[in-house]
């Protein structure tokens, strides 16, 4: 028993010693590990800081809004997304102090159809969905036929806007008639009201419906397009904001289109980029409106197909290019 | 006999075809040379311009990835394109033909030469010949342009001077062009004018040309021959346009405008109609109530009489 006691007592004290010993070692170890962790952490942090702050010479070329090509470091780029509300607001407001006007010279159109493809590309349309189309015209049996590109006329007295029951289509201060596909209910009153047949209806799912999934809707581009709503020519409102000519105007190879600001009395040819005085151009060439008797006051002028530089080969020649 | 006719016809047809495809550049244009030596910096600037304006059709030089058009846009590194003289290349880019757009109104002469310098970078055998500075009778040093407005004559006086023997002297015979900045490009006014012996050229400012709301217009004065003068131009703003303010197109009340801009006549017609109809309904209801009430009174009177 005694023996046992003798043996147990030291064991007990040993335990006590052990425990006190372990606390001491614990603190010792804790101190060591803590110091090591702090040093390691600091090292990792400084490494991270360096990694973040070190000059990165990987540059990206960026085209600024005022059409300048600049280089910015790749790591400095921040992705900004225009939210829907802001886009809708600026789309409704339009550009102050402008009155856009288009002049189409029928003498030069030879049905190259570049305007149509450029437009369809920009607005994600199928080859048979048109914002602009070139029609074959012949006034009477004895007069010469000609090609007539026909976009939306962006009337100053738009019948389509007057009939819209939900304020989805509207006229802006710069004269452009736009459609808000977010508001459009697809009643097609505007299609019936438009005397120029400028509007189209999305009967089927739009062309790039899957690719456009998640893209913020742009009221000035009508992209993504929406099934069951109206779409039409927008005078490329998104391009005008950037100071660029509309898609159709700049893609014409034959110099058919002029576009400009009526307030500045100037229009620029999309092919040659030459600028003319609007009033002089219309006066010299006998410019006219389509169906002026309707009182719609279009913003698109036509120059008659006089002194044509090429032969009209009838409807057979779908793609004729200057050579 | 017939065969020889046929042969001549075929030969003439073939030659016609060839001449139709050939792009003839006037000899003096073909012989023109760049005013500056091509260097890495001009090639880099030219490359940026190429990527912006040419790449979408011509593709990357040397990679034969041009867009398949008819006719095919040639690769800038190809022998077909490098076979052109510097002047011919400049002329073709400036003037354009068919599907190839003209760049004379979008790029300055110096920028066009930078593009040529970029294209020449893909030709190892190329050795550049730089133009001698054109003299115009004097050696042009430190050329300066000035614009003055003559209010009485509605004219702009342009003065061209240069340093000669350390004194500022007029430059005669300099062809100048003046343009007004518009939204999509510059509107050239009153053609090209040549400076006289006093180094002065006079431009008639077109009547009725709109300026901003205060009549300010941005003017740009440039020499026609940028090769001789270099990249000198004067940009200035003068209040010589017609002050123009036109209200926004959606400002007026109209049938098509938003609810807040309803035409007064429509608003009045609508309100009067609605109020009349409702007034009539209310009037009829009141009358019915009066009849009902008078009936009740009659009833109570007859009842009290009976009692």
C-alpha cells in the first residue's frame, strides 16, 4: 500500500510538474509559432502588396469616346457597366442642339446592299429582316426604273408615335424616333399607322437570342432584340453619340448617303467623307421628301435619280458594285 | 479572214479587261515622295492607323487573311502592293476606287504617308527616297498662318509668313484651304485661294452659315500641299456664323407627344366631354332622388291625412 502510495505520490507530483511544464512549453511554443506566423504572414503580405503594386507592362489598346487610340495597363482596367436605367434615360433624352437629317442620292444607288448587311449586323437581324431595304421603283411605264433605299423617315409629325398606347415609341429632341422594346406590348398599331412601312415585327425569336442573353438592353441599338415587339431603323443613335456616321451611311461603297445636322446646315457623305451644305445640296439637286402630302414631315430627303453613272439592269442584278 | 477578226476581237477584249483592272496613277502623283523619313515611330503610328482603317478588309499584313471580296483586297506585304511606288500607294489610298474607300477626307497627308511607311515595313528590300523640301522660291522656315476677320466685306484674310534671313516675310503663291468644323467632318468654304505678294489670301465667308447659339464657328486653315508645308494648321473659333438656336423637336405640344405635351384643344375637348357626361349622369341621379323624396313626402302626407 505504502509502496503504492509512494509510487502514486511522485506520479501525482510528476503530473503536476508535467502539467505546469506543459503550460510553460505551451506558452513557449505559442510564442514561437505566433512569431513565425506573424513573420510568415508579413512576408506573404508584402509579397502580395508587391504583386499588386508592381508595374505591369502588359498594355491594352483602347479606343476612347473621342476616337483616340490609347494604351492602358491591363491591370488598371475597370469594367464599368451602364445600367439599364441610365441607358434608357440617355436614350430618351437624345443629343441636345441637334436635328439629324439624311440625304439619299438615288442617282448613285446601284443596289450593292452593303447598307442592309451592315445594318442587319449591327442590330442582330436575319437577312430577311429589314430596317432599311432597297426597293426597285418605276413611276410609270415610260419612266426609267431606279433603286430606292428606304429607311425609317424619322418624321417630325410621326403617326406611329401618336398611336402608341404605352409610350413605347417616342420622338427625341434630336428628331430620332426610337422604340423602347422594354415597354412595347406588340400591339402593332404603329406598323399600321406608318405610311412608309418602316417597321418590322419580331414574330420569331430574334437571331442572336442566346448570344445576347445577359446583355444590358440598349435602347439606341435595340439590342438584344425581343420577340413579340417592334423594331425599326434608329438612325444608329448609338453611333451618333460617338460622333460617327450611321452603320448604313459609312458602309455604302457608292456614295449614296449623306448624313448630318440640320442645325449646322451640313451633311457628310458616308463614302467620301466630304462635307456639303445641306441647303445647297438640296437646292442644286432638287431634293424631295417621300409622300409630303401626308404632312408627316420626314427627316430623310431624296435626290432624284438623274444623270446616273451606270446602267440599270433590272431586278436581276442583285449585287452590282462599282469597278 | 474570219479567224483573224475573231483573234483581234479576243485580243482587244483581253487588253480591255486588263486595262479595266489596272489602276492607273498619274505620273506626277506616282513620283511624289514622303516629306519625312520613315522610322520606327512613323511605322508604329501608321500601324495604329492601319488597324483602325484598313485591317477590317486587308487583314494582317503577310498573313493573307484579307476579307474575301470581289476583287480581293491585296495583302499589304504582297508583291502586287509593294510593286507600287510610294507616290502611287499614297494616291490609291487617298483616292480609293470601287470598294476601296477614299481616305483623303479622313486622314491628313502626313497620316497617309505614315500608313505607307507602315506598309513598307513589310518589304525588306525597300529603300526609301525622301522628298527634298519644296522651296516655293524661298526656303520655308518657321511658317506661320494668321486669320483676320473683315467685318465690312464679310471676308477672312489669311496671311502666310515665314522666317527668311531672320526676318518674318510674306510667302506668296501658297495655296490655302479654309474649312468650318461640322459634326461629322470639315465643311470646306470658298474653294482654294493662293496668297499674293503680300502673303495674303482672301476667303469670302458663306452667307447664312449657322454657328452655335452665339454665332461661334470653329475654323481650320490648312495648306493644300501638306508635303511642302508640313503639318501646320490653324484651329480657331470666331463669332462670324449666324447665331442659331432651334428648340428641341419634341418641345411643342402635339398629338404624338407625351401626355404632358397634349395639344390644348384635345385636352379641352376631352375634359369638357367627360365633365358634361358625368354632369348629366349626376343631374339625372339628383332628379331621381328628388322624385323619390317627393314620393315619400306624398306618402307620409296621405298617411297622416288618413290618420
